[in-house]
C-alpha cells in the first residue's frame, strides 16, 4: 500500500454551493412573483385609468394625458381634489375637474385675480404662471350640502361649474357623481399630482392613495424575478466549474 488516499468524484454529484444558489434563485423568483402580482392586483382593484381628451385641466393634465384615479366614495372628496365624475346635465361621459368648494361653502371670483372660498383668497399654484384665477366674474355661490363646485385648471376654456351657473343646481354637482380621485399622470410620466396647499386654510386635504406603494411592489417584484432568474443559471455554472476544478485537483494528487 502506498499510503496515499484517492478522492473519487461521484457522477451526478452537485456542489453544495450550487444547490444553495438554486434554492436562493427559486426563493427570489417566488417572492418576486408574489410582490409583482400582489401589487398589480391591488392597483387594479383601487385604481382606474382615464384618458383626458381636452386641455381643460392644463397645465396639471394635458389633452390626451393618461391618468390613474383612485376609486373613492363621494363623501371622501375634499377641497382641491381633482376628481372624475359623471353628471348627465354636463355630459354623458366622465369628466375631470378640480373641486374648489364643498357643501356649506361660498365661492366667488375674482377680487385681486384670486378665487375666494368662504371669504378666503386661495393660492392656486397649479394654474399657468401669470394666469388669473378666472377670466369672468363668478357671483357668490352658496354650495348646497352634499354638492361640489368644480373648476378646470385652464380657466379660459373649461366647461365647468361657471358654465352651468344658470342650471337648477347652480353649477354644482352631487358628491355621488364622483367616481374616482386622480392621483397621478402616468403618460407622459409626470408623476403624482402636487398637494393643493392653497386650500389648507379651509380644512384638511385628502391624503394621497397608495399608488407609490403599489408601484414599489411591482418594481421590486420585477427586480427579484429577473435577478433570481439570472442568478440560478449563474450559480449552476459556478457550481459546475468548482466541481470540475476540485475533480482536477484530486486527480493530480
């Protein structure tokens, strides 16, 4: 006997590191699928996409822009919200406007070029720079309970509450007509709408919906799926390479 030990590679044996890599790869893909599908389903349940066909909400939302709007109850609408609603006296199609006054408020325009709600001048930074809040006078309107007064951000060409002042409802729309609240412009990718801080002096503003969280889940899930799928073959090749190296070293002894 020579006293030398012989190391033999068992056919089909796998490197432990390779097996661990494969497990991690599968775990990452599985977790990624859960996050991606969960985020996608959550978003589909909460949000609806709309295309705005006119420039009446410019520059906040341009003609042809695609928006995501969170499904909400009309009772949750607050001043400054950009909402999607349908009122057959205005149009048979969904419309997008900004709520500037709610039931119990008085609204008028314009002294010093500013909208007034409950006697308070409202700062409206979402209007085009240098644009007055209204091109025509709005007499003081008392908004009935359960109703809303809405304006477009492009005041010169928006068919909004000012165009319906002579209607029976005095240009107001029922809260029940609201279908959703716009959270973001997604095409082009302008992102989340800015908070209408000019209305804070009149009461609390609406909190943004969970769109950022939904998007983060979908993106993180996609990264995990792609990363895990790519890491699996890499770990397998690395394990095979180590096995060949170890076998060659053993054969040389």
